[in-house]
C-alpha cells in the first residue's frame, strides 16, 4: 500500500525528531524536523520508488507537509 511505502521512505530519508511510526497521517512533518534538504532526498526516493516525476509546480511545503499529503500526490501522479 502507498502509505506504508511512504512511511518507509520517510524513515530512511526524513531525519525526523519523532519516530515515523508515532506520526499520524496528518502530522506536520516540518514541525517534527523535516528540512528542505531532507525534502529533496524524500522527493528523489519517492520518484524512484513509484516511478513518477513530481512536477515543479508541486515542489512546495504543501506537498510534503504530511504523510497524507505525500500519499495524495503519489496517488495522483501514479494514475
């Protein structure tokens, strides 16, 4: 399922101050330590894992704000 894969990628690339398994799907990832540098690694890992390309127009904080928002973007691009 997409959400489990996103959580796995976030665990590897996010460098968060809170364990990923303790986060709700709507938790603000920036509050728990997601940085712009970590976002780049996350984006690249998502693109590779799901064979997608996240367009420039979607490369904002809103896209990476939460696990839920990331899943939504992946599902939209994976159609």
